C-alpha cells in the first residue's frame, strides 16, 4: 500500500473573519506569466490543475508552442508539469509527450507530487532524469491504440522532478457484450473511457475518484467495476455504455489495488430509459471516505459488501436528478448512505454537477452548479438559468446545515449559462470561479468569482477582470491561474497568508456584515449599502437604498436571501427571520 501524507492542511488563512481576510487578497508573493504558449486558443484546457507542497507550487496546463526548452509534437497541444518555489521561481519542468491532459494533483508529503490525467494512444511521461516512461491507451487492435483520451494515468514525481512510478487504468468493453461486436461507435473512439477527477489521501494511502464507461479491474482481477449499457435500438444490435462513478485505491507501483465504491445504473433496454451517474466527487478524513453523487433513474451503489439504491422518478417533459451522499470507513469496510431527494431540472440541457467536496470541521462542504434547487438543501433555489452553490452537510448525521447560491442573472437562459470552472475549499472560505458563457459555442462573456464564508454561509462577489482557470491553496498560500480571452497563455499568481487576487480583481472592498442572524425585528449592516430582500421563490419583498439598518418586522417567519450592494460590490446572504 502506497503511504502518503498530504500537504494540504486546511488551516485558517488569517486571523479574524475569513472573508475580511481573504476578500482583499493583497499579499502577492510572486507571479509567472506563460504568455504565448498557445497559438490556438481551442487548445486551452478548461482548467489548470495545481497543488501546493508546503510553499512550493506544482502547476500544469497545455502548450502548442515551444517554450522554456519544451517543444510540442502535436498541433492539438501537450501537457506540462512545472514546480515553482515559494517565490515563484521555476525549479523544474517536464513534458507529457503525446495526447494527454492533467486532471488532478496531490502533494505526497515529501516535497513530491502525484499527478493524474487522461491520455490516448502512446504518451511519453517526461522525467528530469533518464527515467521517462511510455504508457499506452486502449488497444483497438494489435498494436493500434485509440486516439480518444479514454484512459487515465497516475504518476509520482519526487521533489526534483524524477518520475518514481506511473500506473494506468485502461477501460475495456464489458466482456458479456464485447463478444457480440455490437458496441457503438464501431471504431471504439469514445464508447469506453475512464477519467480521474480527484486524488485523495485516505489515512496515508492513495485513492482516486473518477467516471467510467466500460469495465476496469484491480491488478489481480479480484475486483471489477462495470458501467451500465444502453441497447440503442432495443433490438440487441448496438450497445453504448452509460457513465458510472468509482473510487479506486493504488498500491506502491500505482497499480489499481482496490475498487471500494462503484456507483452505476442498472441494465438498460432502450435509450430513453436514462439511468446513470451524472456527477461524482469525494473527500477524506483519515480512513473515512465521503462520496457525493448525482444520478438519474435508478443508481446502484456498492461499497464493499453493502449495496444501496438512489431513485429519481422521471415524468413526461422532465429530467430528475437524485442527490445522494455516503460515508465509507475504509478500514472497517462499513458504510452509510443517504438520498437527499430528487430535483427536477431541464431535460434538454442538464448542467447540474458536484465540482468538489472537502471535510471542514464537522461539515462536508460541497461546491457545484445547479439549475432549479440545490438537492442537498432545496430551500436554496436558482435565480436564473444556472447558479453556482456551496452547501454544508453535517458529516455525522448527513443532514444539511446551510447552503448558499450565487444568485447571478446571466440573462436569457436559452442563450447564456453560468458555467463553473472550478472551486477551492479551505478551512474557513470556499472559492467558486467560472464565467457567463454563450451556450452555442461556450464563448465567455463575463468572468465570475465568489467567496463563501464557511462559518455562516455568507457569499461575496469578487468580480475579477481576468478569467480564472484554476486555484490551489493550503494554510500558507493561495495561488490563482488566470488569463484574458482569447487564451494565448496563462499567469500563475501566488499570495501569502493574507491571500488575495487584487492584481486581477476590481477593488478590494470588504463584504457587508449582516447581523443579527436569525433576526426578529431589525437587520443591521456594517456599512451603508443598498439592500434587497428576496423570498426563497425569488420575489422581492423589501428594498432600501443607502441604509445601515432595515425593519423586517412585517416579514413572515422563514428564510430569506438578502442582497447588499456597496461601492460596486454585491453580496448575497441567507437570513432567518423568526
């Protein structure tokens, strides 16, 4: 079993109020701009993956233009991994030569880093010494590999950039159906894949959470995970796998050692019977694993010998998503499961997802995007089209504590959407970052960035001028990957303990503090502001300009969303009237 100690210690960013310390984000300790590394903005990744090891920062991304001694061999771009020291001076860099993207990183506790990603065909995993290794993807036929990024890798680099080990997870067809030769498409260029989305440290052992189409197995073949399959016509003539979610554990050589969690739909007969996983994320604390799931239809979940089921009943013209959470004791091989409910969403354009999870104190903090209501706490509803959210769920009881949504109005929801690029969850603050995008071509219209105080669920808008493509943080540092569009490169900026993004954000205005909460009669504000109070169904119930207090005696008891505007900064808070 591979023993690791994660360096991501979620301690306080600064003394005092989390957001008062973190919204200003002014203590820049270094910045590096990799301008001109992308000649084709279509090659830019949707996000840049980063991880802190103490005060050293590991970063990754794509490049299609030679830079710093690296030369791409593919027009579509190739991946790089760079290590920077605490002053953002480069320590080393390596290239992944071939079709590969980095999707997750985790510090190993010894100054090195674990790196996961997706790849196709054959890829040379670079190393600062002579230990480069070649990995091969899905074999379509003898010696010929799929050009679709269908497989995942996990690599371990030491603090000096030497490749210590690399393992692969290559999905295959379900053997029960493979012999029929009826998978679709026939060229095998996308009907199976495995993608690692997050690396986890579970009591010193390395695990990964990922999405799967097809089948994978552990090294000795004793454990397998198989996704469901649609029979496209209902006549047994074409099969297409549906998506499943898995958690896998790795041994010393980075081979798959175990598959403790498998979440997959049932057996399918027609394409319109949609039963599959939609989104998965996970978090760990010691040997305790927490898994968040979104699914349609019936989802079958297996954790060791226990089995569970999540249901989301579909009705005509709707598309329902089941929100579920489970806790798994990896040492005792026991588990608990809870379905929070089923939420109706847009049947034609589903954008609901779980982006990230972390355990903070006694609460699981979940971040993502939703369309109608947050399934973990359905009192939080969407303002327009899509919203990003943060929810807090008690890890012991799996009961919701609070949730908050961005409340951003992107306009015509048939034309635009509020897209989430990623999130960063620390001990006292969670960051959400994304953009307003055109649905037709994903063209970015406006950069969006929010901070949520995890002590009380208060949200602030940070309004950066650049688009943010990634964030990383620990007790000493926060780093931001940012750029303008169209993307021709990326800038990595690191900040100290009083962390911030003033270099790319408009202003540094503190959020308005609202008190008391709960409130009986008078709501107070820490500075003059314009105030709008909304009921949970989106109706404006109170409106006042340039006030420091507001009489709420006339409101019926219950939860409300309070919007405050001061010096161009907008904040949203959930307030309870009793």
